[in-house]
C-alpha cells in the first residue's frame, strides 16, 4: 500500500485514513482532503472487495448466528 498525505494529487481509487478510520474515494487528478499531517494509504480495489467476503465466510463457517442472545436474557418457563 502506498502512502499519501492530505492535499496531494492522487490517482483514482480508495484511500484509507488510519487516524480517523475513514475511507475516501477520489477521481483521477483530485487532491486528497486534509492537511499535510493527514496520512492516507491507497487500498487496492480487489482487497477492498475481498475483506468483507472473507469476514462473512468466517461467520458462516462457525455454524451459529452472529448475534446470539446471552444466557442472562433467556426467558425461563415455569412448570
């Protein structure tokens, strides 16, 4: 991943600001937002598409729902 700073002219693509945990998109010839202290990492498009797919694959492979109610909140039936 290539490093850029705010205000630099960048290629079209996706740029991640690690300080603010935000992703910025730019068109060809656009400047990145922010000052020279703002850092960005260029994220390859294929990586951006693979990360969510791999995370959902992990949830499916566990064989259980992602949001299971805790044992504290289960209703007990009186017999």
